[in-house]
């Protein structure tokens, strides 16, 4: 038989086997973890959009908080389950006889728990930023922050995998996930020092309230989380386990700077806290990052100003922020706690209540009121449509206060303005007991 005939009748070559890492990536719990994480973050972030998304800083702080608090424990749990697979199945000795190095086998097995949480979080980030892109009134997206968060999620998946390899117990994954949730919560709890909070990947002190992190803070966070993950994988699977010392030293160095510097990693964004004022009377000033809400705040101020009707001593300026120090006479300080969304106040009624309390009992007078002044105080607050229940010690005091409110409504406009003027001057002195009820 000729050589040509032999080649013609030779059986076809078998198809190439699929790559192992591709097979590992598409199987196991990693796919579900990524899908659950993406849906959870989207729901958690967009459900609160009316209260948080006035600036890009608060938007991304909320996004990273939801992504790490929800995704971090999921990545740890999935990684721990994946890492303990060989121990549960009793295939460790069989795989040890394979030609691949232990580190390469470990990286292939850890790939789903590292990659899918990252992909799920990045997908959720893209959706949230895309939906909210037209709405924040100040700043711009910090595109490096999703990278920092993605590295943290991938590192948590690797740490969970290392824990599963070390303790291949069936109940290790849920315990590791709960422990991770507790530790990550340190970054958002507010019960620890700023240094400890910065060691948590879920730390939300990355912006908002006029502060932004220095540019190298993200680099430190990446070295801190990735260094710990690399050290754990090398210590457990590298042929030369002493190599784990290098990433561990890098992680310790970065963590030491994070812990030691704390909130010193933040710098003030003066352009965000600069005041923007309108030309109305009384004047209204808000921070530059809330400039879009200036008309909405003006509308609330108009409500209270119309009720005061030009009374002597009425506020002449409403200013956002700066509650510390000496407040000039006639100035009211406030905060937009309800947030701003597309130029609308998240809770205008809360702001109106704040204004009424600031006028009837200015900042710094809390706890110094005299019960003898309650009827006059209640009469003013009722005239300003506060809409709050009257808290009185006795029924007689309640009847006295309500009677004072009725008499104030019944006064002639000039008499009412004069009485309101006397009350407002006394309120600035933190003692209204000397103003007789109308």
C-alpha cells in the first residue's frame, strides 16, 4: 500500500480537549454567586436613589458599600466551598499525581470564586452608573474605584479558597462567610477607629461631605487585599512556600500605612463645600455640590418666611453647613439630611421642620428652655404650621398652650408681627420665658 493510501485511510484526529480553566470557570457555584451579587447590588443601590445620589461621591460610596458588604461574604463562601472540594471528595492524592504544579492546579480551581464575583460586581456597577449617569449634580465618576473594589472581591474569593483548602469541612463555608460579614462590617459600623475602618475593603469613607481620598489610597488598598490573597495561595500551594513572604510583607506595609494614616487619607474638596447663594430675601446659600437644589430650598424658605410676615428679628440668611463656631444673628444653619435627587429634596418636610425649630429655638439653645416659655413656643410653632403634637406635662399646660396658639392666630397682623419679633429676639437669647403668651 502506498504512503498516499495510508494517509487517506488514517482515522481522523480526536477533537482537542477543552481547556481545564474554561471548564472550571463554567461549573460550580461561582456563576450563581456572580448572578446573585449583580442582582443584589442593583436592587440595593437603585432602591435608595432618591436619598443618596446628589453627587458622584455619595453614589460610589453607596455602590462600594453594597458591593462589598453583600459580595464579600458571598465570595468568601463560594471560595471556601470550592477550596474544600478535593477534601470532601477524597481526590487530593489523585490530583497530586497530575503533571501540573500544585499552584497551577489551585489557581485553576480558585478561578470561579475569584472571577465571577468580580464580573457580577462590575456588571452591577455598569448598570447603576448607566442608570444614574444623568442625575448627580456634582462631580464625576471615579473610574478607578470599581477596580479597587473588584480586586478586593477577587482577593476575598482567593482567601476563602485558601481557607477551604486548609479546613475542608462541610460547615466551613457558612462560618467563613459569617466571619467575613462581621469583619467587613467594621468598615461601615462607625464603632471603630478610622485606622481599623480603612483596613476593611467595605470602608465607605471614599467621598461625600466634602472629602475625597488622595490618589494613592486606592493603590494601598489594592496592595493590602491582593497581597494577603497572594500570600495565602503561595503559602498553601507553591513549591517554594517562602515566596509567600514577599506579598505578605507588601500587604503588611500597605496595611500599616492605611491603619496609621486613617482619615488623613482624605482631603477636603473645597470646590464642593463652597457656598452658592441666590439673590432673594432672605438669602439662601447651599454648598456647590447641592447647587441644583437651590430653588427647592428657596421654596421651603418662602413657606416659613410667608408665615413670619416681616416680623422683626426674622432670619435674613439660611446657610447650609457650618454649624460650628459663632452663628451671626439672623442666620439659620441647616443640613440637607434627606439628600437631593435631580434638583429635588429627598424630604422637604424634614427641612421645613428643621427651619421651624431653628427659628423658635436656635442652635446651641437645646436643653436650656424654660417650661414657663412652652405656651409661647408652641404658639409660634403652631403658627408656622409645624404640624407636631403638643407634649405637655399636664392637661392644664396643654390647654394653656393651645389657648395661646388660638389667640396668636386671632391677633391683627401688626400685633402678631410685633409679638413674633419679641419672641424671636428672646429665642436667640435661649430664654423665651420672659415673653408673655399672646
